[in-house]
C-alpha cells in the first residue's frame, strides 16, 4: 500500500460557497466557478461531455436527461416512459447513451433531444455504461447480475453472467488493454472482461468498490465507497491503494494531464488525484453532496450537486 500525499487548495482551490444561481465562486487563486439550478428534488447523478460540446447529465428523480451549454443555458428532456436515469456516455454514433435504472431499458438521446428506449429485460436494473473496445454499448445489470452488450449495427443485445452470485455489478469502463473492467460492489471485487464475454475476477481484496475508469496513465482506477481509498490496477494486475481523508467516494474520471477527478459525497467536496497519488481537494460546498464529475470544454470542470440540485462549473 502506498500512502498518498494530500494537499488542500492547490490547483483545485475553490471557495465554493455559492449564493445566488449563476453567482461567481470566490477563491484564493485564479480558479473560479458558477452554479446553475435544476428543478428542485431532481437529484442529478452523472454527467458527461457530449459530441456537440455541451454537457449532458442524468436526472434520477424526474425521468429526465439534462443538457447544459458551456455558458449555462439548460434544457431537460423527459424519457418516454417513467425511468430513473443513471449513467450516461457519449456514443460513437454521435448520440448520448444512458441507463434507466429499474426499467429494464437503456436509452439513446440525440443532441437535439430525441429519446429512444431499448428494452433488454423485464426486470433488469441498468447502472454503469461505456463504449466498448469493439465500438458497441456495454452496461451493467445490477439486479440480473449480468453485463450486457448492445450491438449498434444490429440492434441485438447479448448478456454475460457474472460468476459470483449477487455481485452487484455497478460501474464499467473500457481499458487500454482492449478489455472491459467493472466493479462488483456487493462481492467487493474488480473484474476484467473480454469482448467475447470471458470474465476474470481478480483476487485482490477490495472494499465496496464504487466507480471505475481508465486513467491517463493507461491504468485502471477505482474508488471505494466507504474505506477512504482510491485503487489503481496496472496491466499486470498489480494493485496500489492511495488513502484519502475524504468520505463516501463516488465518481472518478480522467482529469487534465496526468490527473483524475473524483467526488466525495460525504464531505461535500470534489478532488483531484495525480497518477503518482497526490490528492488535492476543494473546500466544502455545503449541502451539495456531489455525484457525477467530468472535464468540460477548455479547462472547465463540471460536477453535480445531488442534494443541492445544481450543476457546478469551475475553471481549473
């Protein structure tokens, strides 16, 4: 285990005590930011940069997908049927693809806001989603204990069973090794999967892994929900853990240069970790409970306040 080096208020220096909608975030460095409201009680959960240069996010409690321009103009689009949108990713077809929770469906939304839903199961709970190394859409099914592939050319779904029963496969990413990687939250495992469907569960013990991504260094990075650690896996399956004082870690995603961004739901903070393990956190953003986070155009970072029902933007 390698201890991390922790710095506060470095390149992420933010005061982040927001007042009115769209108000500036005061800070002790040139970094600054603003926030934008979404409908009260919406619970925004995940966000990504779209192919149109806008930010697209899921609104879990209102059956909607949101689009916000870099300037802060926001529009929401309702799914045809009731759903609880969860993860979202930019697809290779110029559209956005998202999971719909317990509906047994995934959805596609064009940059004009037209939504099409695709059913894969009557009882499935879709959670994490990614574009696979084969150019198709891959997603996790928490309740079915399966990984699914949606072939974009044929419109056919294929399913693959997770070896460990009731593993709770939650988040998924595509690695630089040509495989897919996903977390088994209830089983406390990390798994690797080929595009042919062969799944290998790694032996290294982890603790309630939450989210997973591929870092700028080509390694796999993941957060553990409650153990205050971030994990790294090399192509040779070597694990390194970086402790952090932050609580209830959530989304992790590539940042700028040799860094990754992540959220701390429990501490109302967002943070950055370098590929060498140096962690820099923001000051607390009271009442925000941040969830999704992503890079935006230029050097902007965007994240969601699950409890505050706001979209935040700051300049790194």
